[in-house]
């Protein structure tokens, strides 16, 4: 799966959770209030199910999951590893 496919799936999921279109893929999705802390669970389940990854609890933070681009980079790094 290439980066564009990952990005398309992540954008669709985040927009569905936020019930809003997202134009800035570097926007802070939690700090901005677009999503709340409960949505992190939805994102984790989505990543694990959609991309076949197991997320280490120590990987869950705003550095790895704080924006769409960071989520995509995180997924790509785990898919390659």
C-alpha cells in the first residue's frame, strides 16, 4: 500500500469522526478541538483493523497521532518495519 492510499483512508476516517472536511493535513486534530480524547480509541482501532498493525501503547501520543500527516507517517513507518 502506498502513501497516497494510506492518506486517503486516514483522511476519510478522520473526516467521518470529526463530521467535517479537513483541508490542512498538518492541523492538530486534538489540540484544535476537531477531535476529542475519546476519538483516539477509534483511531487506534481503525489503524489496527485497516492496516493490520498492532499499536504499542507507548506509541500513542500527539507526536505520532496528532495530525493526519503524522498518523500517515506513523502507519507507513510501522508497515515498513
